[in-house]
């Protein structure tokens, strides 16, 4: 039910309660003109088809556009594809380990045979001279 409210300058306004729509289309009803325009567009594109004569209808039209105008095709894909991908990523390689010293980290790198070029730069510089000769940091037999 609408209620009366006073504005800052003292005027009285009638305001609808939250969720209430005073007149117009019922909530959730699609706009008829928008629907008609979409349908007219689909009908026109379908009648054009791949060759201008309706061959393969709507799919043929889009195939033709994809071949002739890849830039438009990619723009359309960007608008048609969902903006948000609901992907659940599970990393099964996570190790719950707490290292107390830099030496512990270095030993773990050696144990896992992590190549020297993949070490963090700070650790690499500090240990580079000693570790270049260590067998367990070689990648697939490479030095």
C-alpha cells in the first residue's frame, strides 16, 4: 500500500512500499517490444542464411559471419558467453608444511629435485655456487 512521505523542502510525495509496483507491467513480465524486436531480428537473419537465400538458416548466417568477420564473431561470443565461470579448482599438490629455516626450504627443494632455475632468485643467488654441482638439481639429466 502506498504511503505519504515529506521531502526535505516540505513537499508531500506518495511512495510505493518496497517490492510494490504502482501500475505498469507486473513484475517479471517481459517487455513486449523488446521481444518483438528480437524475434524480427532472428527471422531476418534466418531468412538470410549462409548465402543470402536462407541456406542453413540462422546457423548458416552465423557460420558465414564467422568466416568473413572473425572480429564480429569474437565480439558476439563475448556477449553471449557467461561473464562468470563457475569452476571449482582443487589443487591436490598442496603440501601443508612449515619450514623453520632457509636451510629447511633448500633441503626440500633438493628432495623434490626442483631445478635451480625455478628457485626464487634470492635463494638461487645465495646458493648458486654450491648447488650447480649437486646432482639432484639437474633437470632430466641436463646440467
